[in-house]
């Protein structure tokens, strides 16, 4: 069914037309002055300019016509022509009763095929706190887009094909020179498994990286191995496949805990087969230049206010650049999926990289101008000192450690009667929900301070507060059903306390549209808190189950059910599980 506000905007547009004025769009905004009205229409000033009339006069004409309808109450004009509007309880209850039958408001936007690139963890490296935001924000954007009827394909886009893998393989070669992977004379079948663990791999990369910084010869050898790997030389390539599998299994484990999933588990390596095609295509367009043994592409344009560096396609040693891999990935996605848009949810610091890649894609014609390539950057999660979140000894905190820290903090709110495996399971759900909500609450592009104690507070603007409140609504509904109390329809809006909940519920659709438009979840996270807090204010002063007026009791229970279902839906969009108990 159509959104309530959309219905009222269409009706108001019709009324304005009846008054003799042409208007393309009518927009109702939530009033900041509740004493004057629930909503406000500010279009009289624009009409006054177009028709050379007094805006107050036009506003009063519109109000006079609106009074012929039974849907409005407390109509008035404020200031130079602001029309304040309140809706009758009857039209509000009729809408929500109809919504209970239809279950979902119509999405009034055309469907699109979207590829979303987020997550982007590096194989053989430890996932740290910096890896949370891309996966968490990207997952919620994916879920929101799907809810809004977009055809979405999500891709983790693993970092599995660059120098870090060359460094890890080199270090393994130095430690285990006897392995068949490094025996150039070996002609047999390589083993299906490799005698290493993910923990071992994660320790190797920092060691190899530090050696490369101090030893130029070591770095050059890693570069050679990287090139051989990218040429799929036997031994190196077979060992690489084992490393990728071991590392990806651990990445999936952590993402499963965080309720994050992908349609595609592809990486830079999957696009590698398209690199020769892309290079030849760019050469055929006359876009490739040689520079000191490397191949580059000019992506500058006349409107640039500062120098735009060329895009590096192939390094002087023959290895493929990160930029080329991303360009080849776009080539692959256009071939396989022909999307209308490709979204990248990546750290703000990658903005220049993606600007270069997008320019190359459009300039070359790999992507037609009617297809959108969009970069949605995000800020940094910082500790209380305002610096990137670290461990107590100053090291980079792993994502696994952060999850466990939040779990331990949220255990303080868990009922002591919950024991054993159930306690572990519920603390994980609450902990990850707390972590995810805190990460989605600030606007995507801003840095924010993550305070474990603050974000785990049962009474604050936190994930645990939302989960606890939502479960309390569920408990109230279950208690009513156990006592055979009817929960069917709304017949009474009792006072401003429950009326304010209905009005807050009417904002949901506009919040979803705004969030999708901004590709940020802070609107939904904030709205969830406001709705829940408004309901809790009502709940704390109301005895729902013991109310003697059966119509009023039923109305309150239906209202509770609507808020509960709304919370469940929005928590699901944010990728937050709802536990069975706290």
C-alpha cells in the first residue's frame, strides 16, 4: 500500500490545483512546533512568487479548501505563509489498520541492478578494527538496497593478488625451502592441503613486511615472486591457492559472527584473466603510454584544479598494478552482470585511487556514461584518545579481539540465569549487535570515537538498549496471546503519549529513502532509537495488559506489535540479530 505521507502529499497537491495553482511537487515536513501542527507545508511562498500574490493569502486559500475534507484538524497559517497541518486520529488509525493487513508500504522507486563492492580484506593478513567499517556499512547498504527492491549483487573483492602474497610466499620459501612448491624440478601433483594455519600466516606477513622495508634485495625477490605468481607459475601458484583457502575460511568465520555475507567471494585474482583484454583494448583506443618501462594512462581533464597523476597500468617489472586489477574487475562486472550502478564502500583514503579508476573506465568506454560508478568513503573508528583504535600496549587491535571485548562488556547486562552455551551464544549476538550499531550510528564519512563502556550501556543510545527494548515488546505481545487477549485492530488513540508513537512511525518510509539516497545508515540508526525511546516513554507510564477498557488495551497491543515489527525490520536492515532473551 502507498505510504501515508505520500498519500497526503498527493491529496494536498490536488487541493492546491483545485485552488487554481499549478505545482509540480508537494512536500510535507515534520513540524518542529508540535503546538502548531504535526506537519508543515512551505510551498505557499514559491507559489506567491510564481503568481505575484501574497503568500499568506495563498496559504489561507489552501486551508479553506482543506477544511472541506474530514482528514485534517488544527489547520493554521504561521509567519509569512507556513501551513501547519494535523491529521485526525481516524485517518491515522485507518491507515495503520490497513497497513496491518498489507504488511509493507510500496517502494516508489524503479528497481536497478547494483553491484556493491565492500569488505575487501587482504588474504594472509589479520583482520583488524579497520576492517570492520567497510564490511559493516556495506552489508547494511546492501540489505537496505534489497529491501528497497534493488537487484543487488555483493562482492567481497579479496586482496589476494599483490605484493603482500609475494612477501608471504617468500618468507615461507625461506623457512621451508624443502617444500615441493619451491622445487622447480617437481613434476607430480601438489598436495591438496598445506601444513600451515591461518594464525601462522598472520604472523608471517608482518615479519616479511618489516624485512622488505630494511632489505632491498629481499624486497626485489618478493617482487619477482609476485610477478611469477601473477603469471601463474606452477608451485608458487599452487601454494597461493592453499594460502587463499586457509585465510578465506577464517575471514568467513569472522564475517559470519558479524552477520555479514556476500553473493560473490571473488578477489583481484579473478579479474586477472581479463587484464590482457583490458590492456589490449586500451591500446586499441590509443590510451596507453610508456614511461620508464611502465605502462600508464592519462586520466587528467581540463577541469582539474590540481595535477591528476596518470593511472599506472603495468609496472616496469611487468607486474600488474592495483589500479589495473580494479579496472579489469569493472570490465568483468560489466560483461557478467551489465549493472546500472557499481558502488564501492571503501576507506576515504582510497578516494584518489577510485577517481583515477573511474575516469579510466569512462574515458575508455569500458563503462558507458549512463552507468554510475560511485565511491562511498567512510571515516575512521578511533579510541577515546581520538586516535585509531589500538590495544593497551599500542598495537593494532584485531577485529576478533574487539568483538570479544564488546562481548565481555555486554555480559554485564545479561541475566545470570542464562548459562553455558546459551550464554555464549546470546552474548555474541548482543556484543556484535552493540558493535555494529555503534559503528552505523555516526554519518558514514565521519571519524568517530568508539567507547566500549558508553556503547554497551543498557540505558543509552546503544544496540543493547534497542535489543532489550524490542525483546520487551515481544514479551508483552506473547503475554497477551498467552492470556487469549485479542490483538486485531486500532480503534482508539488515547492521548499525546501514544499519538506521538503513531506520528513517529509515519516517518519510517522517508527515513529509508533518505538513508538509501545518502548511502549511510545513521538516519536509520537514529530513527530506531527515537522510535524505541518514544515507545518506552509510553510503556513506562501505561499498564497495557491490565487496562480495563478492552478497545484501548487492544489498540495499545496493536501499536506495540507495529513498533516491534518495525524494529525487527530495521534491525535486520542494519544486519543486527535479535536474541531470544537478555
